[in-house]
C-alpha cells in the first residue's frame, strides 16, 4: 500500500507575479481581463481587487482559473506556464507566417455601375485604355506574387468592374498557373464583381478553374438600385438573377456577397437580411462606408455617424440571431471573425483587423497603372491623388524595393497596436488591429489618435457587444450553439449530432 | 472472465511465450505449446516450447518443458498465446477473437496515481523485452488493434522503440494504441526516434487530470509530472504523432472538469480525441474510495457541459466506462463500449434492459459498489436515446 501525499504537499508557496494582461470594467461592475493569447476571464470586483493586490489565494477557484490561463505565475511550475503562453501567442500570431497572402489585382478601374458611395473613384465604362492594366503589368505583378514566400496565396481580381476585362482575368489565371508549375504554391482565385456582365462563358471558366465569386448586394430592390444604379437598367434584378446563376454553376459556397451601408440602408436592417436569406446566401458581411473616394464627396447624401451605424449593426445582429434561433443558419461575417479571435486558439487572417496591420504584410494591391499599394484603402487614397502608401512600381522596382522599401518601413513603425497609445493598454487590443492607412485618411497621421477615431469607436462597441454574447452563451445553450455554428461554419440544426464534426 | 491460472511446471528456466496448438505440427515447434488430454508414451514432444496437459506425468528425463495441473484448463484454447512463468503461473496474453488484446510491457511506473487500477510494481522488466518481441512474432497478421500498456511503457526507453519498430514491420495493418503518461516525451530526441519509425500507426493515450500543475501532480502523486506531460504533448504534436487525452472522472477531477477541457482546447487543440472515463474500482481506488467516489448520476451536468464544450469546438469526444442508464440521454451517442471483454459484467437488473447491447456494461470490480442509478432502460428510453 503506497503512502499518498496530501494536496497540501503540492501547493505553491504564497505569492505570485503577474503575467501581461489588460482589463476593463464592464457595465455589470465586473472586470474583463484578457491576456496575450486572447484568453479572457470575467472577475467580480472583489476577485479583481484581490488578484491585483496580490491577495488572492489557492483557496479560491479564481486563483486556479488565473493560473490555468497564465494571468499569474506562482512558485509551482513557472516554466510550463511560460511555455504554454508562448506557444499560444505564437499560434495567435501565425497569420504572419509566410508573409503576404492576399494579392489584389486592379485589372481595370472602369465600371459600368455608378454607386454613389464608390470608394475607389471608378472611371467611366467608356474611359480609354489608360484605365486598364497592361499585359506587361499583369505579368510582372504575378511574378511578384509568386516571388512571395507564402505557400498559399489568394489572387483577387478587383476593379472597377473586373468583368469589363474578363480577358485579363483569364490571362491572369492562365499565366499564374503556368508560372506556378515550377513553384508549386497553392493559389486561390477570387473575382470581385457586381455580376451585372456575367455570361455563360465566364461561368464556365470560373467552374473550370475553381474561381470564386465575391459580389455586392445591398438589400431589397429599391435600396440596391438607389445605392448601386446602372444607367437605364434594373441593377437589382440583374444581380439577383446572376447570383442564382452563379450559385447553380459553381455551388453556393463559391458565391459570397457583402453589403455596404448607406444612410438609406439604416432603415432596413431586417429587409436586407431577408433579401440574403431569400437568395440562399449563408452569411452577410456588413460594412460601414469607408472614408475614401466618392464616399467622401457624397457624405452629405449617403453618410451617417458611427453611432447610427452601430445601432443599425446591433439591430441587424439581433435579427440575425433570431433567424438562427428559429433554425436557419445564417451568420454575420464580422461578428464571426471576432468570435473566432475571442473563443478559439487559432489565428485569423483578416487584413482589415490585425496587428501587425495587414497593410503590405497581409495584403498588397497591384494597381492598373503598375503601381503597388499596401492595401485596398491605399490605392483608394491614390485615386484621391495621395500616394502616401505607394510601395513602388512593378516595372521600375524589385521585390525587395517594394516590400522592404521606405514606405513599408514607415508603415511598420506604426502597425502594431501593442505599441500605440490608446491601444496598448486596451483590454480588447488582442482582438483588434492597427490601421495606419485609415488613421492617415481620417486623421492625416499614420499613428492616429484613438479618442477621436471612428475606427476605435466602432470596434470597441462591436467587441463589447460580441463579449456580451459570449458571456450570455455560457448560460444559454441555444446561443452557444449558434455562435459555434458560425465559428466552425456548420449547420446550427446539426450541432448536437454526435457524428457531425465537419 | 479470468485470463490466468495456476499450474505446476517442470523444465522451465525462463518465462516462456508461445501459441497453443492441439494438433502436432512439423515445423517451428519452438513457437508452440502442444496441448494434450493425456500423456501418451509415443508422443513426440521434441522441439515444442512446452507441453500442456491435465496432470504432469512422471518423467525421467526432461527434454521439453511440461506444464500441468491447471486450475482452469478450459481457458487454454488453440490459437491463444500464453506466457508461463517458472513457477507455472500461466497468463493468456492473446485471444484472436478479442478486440482487447494487450501487450503489457512493464509493471513499473513513474506516476503513482491515487486511482490507479493496477498499481505499479518494481519488477525488473528489461529482460522482458525479448519475450515481447517474441510475442509480436507470434501474432496473427490480420490483428486489427493492439493496446500497449503497463505500468509506463516509455520507461523501457529504447526497448519500446524496438518493440514499436518490430511491431510495425511484422503487423503493417495493425493499429497500436499506447497508454502512457507521456512524461518521457518531454525529451524531444525520444519522440523523434519514435516518429522516425516508417509507417508507424500509433495513437498515444495520455492522461491530463487538471488544468493546473499542483492538482494534476497531486492526483498522479509526482511533482513535475504535469510539466513533463505538457511538454510531451507538445513534442508529440511537433512530430505529428496522434494523441488522445484521457480524463478519469472522480471527486478530484469533477470540480474543474469544464476548466480542464477548456485548457485542453486552448493548449492542445491538435489532439485527435478526448476520452472522459468512469472510475474502475480496482487497485488504489479501493484504498482511496472516500477521496475519489462521486456517483456518476451526481456529475451529469458537469459531464454534459464538458462534452458539449468539446463537441461544439469540433474536438472528438467520447465517454468511456459509464452505463447508459446513468447518463443523460443527450450523452448516450457519446458513450462507447469501452470496457474490455474480460472485465465486463452486467448486473441482474440489466437482464431486462432494452439497451444492454449498446451499453458499456460495468467493470467486474463494480459488482457490489456502483452507481445508485443503475436500472433497466425501457424500449421507450432506448428510442429516445437513439433519437439523440
């Protein structure tokens, strides 16, 4: 019979050190604390005070919770705590592995639609050749993409309206596949298009080459046509018909849509969702108006305050949750991204919300004129005659000059929110990102000023709201099921089916 | 079902491992024990590993080992592999019809868990390696699965690597399932050696009993064990070796079960499977009953929350060793028939149960001490359970 030691023989010595964490007081009076790896705990005021005064002891469950999630380091097994934290931190930041993964090709800046809020400052459909990418620029841009160390990249055709020059899309796919034969990267192809010019020939090509389609749908007919007019045609009828055609030819998962919120949209949160549901789309990406291009000039007509956007977003999300509770799986993509950041150990490669910022590191834009920009927003600025984020030119500059040049170095000085005033001690910064391009566009300063930043206001609000959902889900199984169906992209009705894993 | 029997033996110098045959054979006699009803003077017994018989004959000259006077001779069937100690103690170590064949490689362990059903021994086991290799030679090539256990198998060091190498070559289609505490895997070089075995099909089943080191180390009664197991798990992941995490459910693990599965998901999201296991009332459990026993009907909420937590996160999860009648119906689809055939029983009241054919049953050791919730399920219960 062995002699067993009591638990007391295994307890740490009294006292502990803090490991890095940030905190905020919630409206409930409790404290949310978040650590480097994105794990969080909610503590009562009493527990929070005891913890921060180094008075909490092993008699309390919260002591062990704090130790298990590496908020504190005591005398028992320091190395394991540090090792686990390091490993989780590396995993969370693994979106950096392999460098730039999203390569955007602006094959033409011409467009057949006349959206009031156009952020890219499109040229008229009838504009001359100077508005399209030359073959030489296309080929050189693809060479740069393939020179990138990332083993898997996304090649995204943007516009303007990319279907106006489908020949360039075809050539881009052909040339990249040919060049890639000896390189062996995994290349995913996406066309961003308003779908109004879709033909059977284009669809056949997309099917053959596994090209996915990302389109825009702003809501019901009146709203869509108001936001996204086409001269003497019903844009809504054309786009919905073509979404169905594309879904039929390529499968529903190969077609996604996003909506841009105009002032008019604010009135129709439910109707917009119903429109998406009717088309069999499984998610919606709700985007606020970006401060670029025509959207700035048209601000009086289509703009709104960030507070208005937030209440619209909240109303829409509540409606989406209701739809899910009634048994229809449908997600909002921004909320899903944030949930993935908060609730999983995995990295999230979303270039608009990450630290280090996506600009240049996660995404690069090859513009129709051969200039290379650090992000989609960077080239939008360029159309407004501000080339602050121009990294170089595909004809004139080498890979090194473009990706490690002065502009990129200046971006790198301010692309980590861990080192930005107003971000570095924010409880939510692990889930948020730095955005020097937007800071510059709205505040004329790469570094930015958080107290007056709409980007900060919006993300703080949405993150708080998502945390309310996360907290509520701990005691609400049906909500928990919905959130995890979104994160894991599964059917909410089958979440409890034991054989249902993928 | 007992798998061992006492006997008397003559002519044995070392532990013998061989397969039983009841018909005389011409070749490779050293791999076989010939089993005979009665001793016939004409019997040609040269070359066999040994002769098994009811009663030992009077022998003048011992050429071949003889084993006889078994307590339970019905146990010995042709095709079985047995081991025989010098004192005649005989163990059935392989039955072709069983799904629970096990290679018990050592009795030693560097943990001393408070609920260990088979407490470690100090036996000198390095000499066993040869007989383990021999055992592998005798196995049928179509064997589906072999469990490697102990004690702590990795304490054999390179001996274990040799066993795995040989087993992988000899049994290319067999899946190996090793019960280990994973502590030796903290040494990266050791994991590297195992991972380098070509075509290895090995799943390591490793227990993690708490999300914090002191509580885990208390349960396994070894300071520093948690640190090594955690490091071991990460090393196994680094070399892409499949891992199952095992949690035994008892009074020490239930209070932090949800934080524990959360810890597993956040730190070891790569694991292939998590097994939540009912207690086996054997070994130390009997001594530490008060410290360990909590009736499974009293921890269904905790268990359900843990299973749901993992399942929503796409982590494969199973419940081992618990009976359907005491599990919440939502948990029935996760329950596995995990109790080995030779340890499994049903109680009298189970005879009228409609779900007996899909139930894990009970450990033989739970015959008298078991959950107060054991009761026969009706056909209606069964329908509900299948609907889940």
